[in-house]
């Protein structure tokens, strides 16, 4: 089974939570890596030309997301959470942040699984969460916990995932199939606020 195929469920969960990965039992509170290391790791998900201006949220203290540097180019990244079993960094256009941040907040408050989207979708419908009116990108890298090599500042054997959010998109409005594919773009969660086009990438 390819990463693309095996990622459908896991990555869907990550996307629905706004960047969080549920990789099993948490490793517990751990001292976060140095801020500079977190920033370097987080921006690896982005194309090189977008890295310097991207904002980064990470961990100054265990378990609490803080801004490590501001956003200058409309892209924001989430550093790897030391408490998770899997390495995971993500970067997305800040027009998606109201939706993403709400997912993180709901998870922290104890809301789980599909109920997170149930709440968010209702809030989008009610106008409480503003969704982007133009396509918005999201880049992620998944890997083993030691995937990031601090000495070289690179991710080793990471699995990238790139999507473009088009809220409420359907096959009829985009001409993109909803059939999962390893070789062609496909539309996930069609007709919903988090409808997005999935793309195959390699590292």
C-alpha cells in the first residue's frame, strides 16, 4: 500500500483537527526543542521560496502553542509537537486559520473525532467561522519521530502531503474526481467547508 492510500484516514484526521496528528498514545510532556530548531523543522513543509516569510507557531513550554515568529507572507506553520509519537509539521495559508484554530481549540476542550467537524461546520453555516473565498494551500510532512535532522536542518524520509482547500467545492464545480488516487489530484470532503484537492508528492 502506498503512502497516499494509507494516509487517507490518518491525514483526514490531521486535516480535520487543524494540524494535529493522532498517532496513538502520547509521549507525555517533553521539553520542547530550541525555538530556532522548531522553526527550521516547521518550514521544511513549504517550498523554499515561501519559507523565509512564513510565521511559525510552536512550543516555548510543553503542550502550549505560542507564536515563535510572525507571518509576513500569508503562510503560517505549526511546529512538531514533542508530545506526539509521529513527526508532523504543517503550513497553511492564513485565510484558513479561523477554521484550523477552531479545530485545535475544540480538541483541547475535549471534543473528539467527527464531532469536531460537526461543530465547525455548524459554526461556518452560522457565520461564526469565516472561510476563504479563494483557494488556500496546505503543506504537511509526516514521518518517524526522528525524521528531522537538526544538524543538517532537513527532514529525512518524510512523507509530504499537499492540498488546496476550496471550501464547498464539488466535482460539478471543479471537474475534479472524488475517487482517491496516487497519481491524480482528487477532491476530498466535497461540498463541505473543508473540501480540498489532494495531490501526490514525493521527497
